[in-house]
C-alpha cells in the first residue's frame, strides 16, 4: 500500500538555524558536566540518611548490556554474547541495593521503578525476578506504582514480557528509531515491522497501560519522507506515547559513532524539517505535543500532566514522576536528591570494587546551591511549559526576591528581537516559532555553560 505524502512544513528554517548552537538537554541542572569527584560516597550516604521519612522515592536500575551495537548510541552500554557477565553484574547489583538500603533511615516507599540501559531485556527472567525481590525487600511498593522498561524489539521474547507483566510492568518503551532499511543498515540496527508488531501484541496482552515508541530523525541517509513513512507504519499500533529524538553526533565522546559516515548525515535545514514535519503529522493524528520531543494521546498521563502544569523533566526525559528523590542502581546510574546529584562509577570494574569495599559506588556528583535550584526550576518550566513566571519561581525559592538576572536577560534579547519569545513583566513565553530553540533559550539561564562547549550536541 502506498503511503500518503505529506507536504513539507512551512517554517522559517534559516531564521531558526541562525540561533543554533550547542546546549545541554537539561535533564538536570546543574548538568552532568558540573559533576565532580568532590562529591563521593560519604556525601551520598549523608544525603540518604537525611531524606525525609514522608514522600516516596523513585528507583532507577541501569542494565549496561546489549546484544548489538547501534552506531548512533550515546548510552553507557556494551555488547555481550555470553550470559556470565550479565549474571555477575546482577549479583553485584543486588549487593548495591542492600548496601544503599542500609544507609536509609527506615524502609522507604517507592512510587516508580524504571529499568534502563543498555537493554534491560538482556536480563534472564530469573535475573529480572531477583532484582524485583531485592527491591521489594528494601522498599515498600506503593499501590499502582509505575514500572517501566526500555526494550529492544530484536531480542524481546514473549516469556520475558509475561514475567515482567507478572511483576507489575505497566509502561514500556520500544526502540524503533526507523523502519527504513537503508538507514537501519547505516546505523547497524536492523529489525522488521513484523518484529515490532509481535512485541506490541505481547505488551498489549499484559495490559501495558502506556506504550511508548522511540523514533529518531537526523540519521544517515534519512529524509523527511522516510521519517514520515516510519510514523505512518507505527501509527497502526496507536501507541499512547511517541518520542522523536534528534540524533546527536558526538564521535569525540562516543568513538563508535565514527562508524557513521558524516557525509550521509542530513544537513541542519533538512534535519529541522524532519522534526517539524513529523510534529505536524503527529499532531494531525491526534497526539499532544509534549515539550521538545515527546507526543502523547490526550488520555495518557503525560498529556494530562502537561494540561495540569505537572510535567517534569528528569534523566529519563519528560515524565509525570513527582518524586523528589531518585535513587539509581548500577554502573553509571544517576541519582537526584534534595541536596544535589550523584553518579555511580561508569566503569563496571570500579563500580564492583567500590561495592566490594562496602562503599556506595559513587564516582562524582554536585551539591545544588539555592541559586542552582532557582535556575533549575526556570529551566524546567521552560523545557516543559514553554513559559515561566520569574516572580512566581522567586517566591518559591527566594522569599519573593529575584537575584540579578541581567546577564540571562541580555542573552535572551536576540530571541526576543527575532520574535521567538515574548516577555511581559516577569513572564517569559517561548512562542511556537521558537520552540525548536527551547534548549538554547533555556541555556540563557545556565550560569555554568561555556559557549559552544563540545560536551553538548547541537541544540537544533
């Protein structure tokens, strides 16, 4: 069946690209670039001990293994073809859960569990069950908690899905990226529509209430039409959520990305057209545009959170998770606590050695200052709501006073002059034409950002 052609979105692309630069994705503030070894196991254990008794925590488990190497990947993972390394990793992970739990003053409630990676479905069913038993011993699972996993359809089995469903998995994310065979070959990730279809059927059978499909644009040989063809294909499944991520080409940070021919990458204008035309398509199909790169059906929790101004942003992207504490387990896992952020050792050997010493396997972190928290909320509201009231934020953080933001306001002036934002009193709004630039606009409030820092991908 021939797929319908969609006319390119009319947009002043040149005017947008004039403001393009490198900026963080702002899944935290301060960002991971500011993490240092000044914060380690001692500070983390103090933060854990001082957590308030009321209020549930959120749990993240990192599984750094895959059955294949996707050349576009920016995650902390490695390819394994034997079960032994994964089994050994899980044994240490269980020890880390027990070690961290001992530092907590009492058994805490957990409102969410997120399995990320890598590929969580590289775990065997027995390993998956062992992890949930360990978490259940140390944390009290609240009723109707959110349990989510990031899954690779090429290796997902019905038995794994059934086991995860029995453990309570009610949200899942399938990595699709693209269904264009030429693009798949260029990034070493081949899968068929039929494989995706089988995975969706298995997840629907266990009544996953919110299914997300990850898609990408800006990949080698990708065109606007091939992005739309993939969207047309997956819309058959009517997923509750879709994420449309732009490929971040940072071969100086991820050496395997050097396997991607830069000459095959779409240019900035075509890349932006892919994103904007895909957004137009999805909104036309009834999806609500959520922040920078997420879409959800109106009845989904994510769309409801946006409508109620409850949308949040954390290391998993846009979320409804209201927990003020995120505890991360596994190599490279990041945690967020009221005092700041911490990250485990990324190298598995260092991570295991710390656990063998009876230490929390923390490599680095950052303490958040009052000014950091003030700016963090400004950035989060811009990223989530495309608007922020500086006076209201100041009232929550500084007893109504607002610190000197002259530098930030000066940085905003070019966006104001090109009508990408509006400013009325203390209220800043990102206008529809400026939404592709929201990372760059948010960066105006980043007190640490170095212009065009190579640690970050292009903002558009």
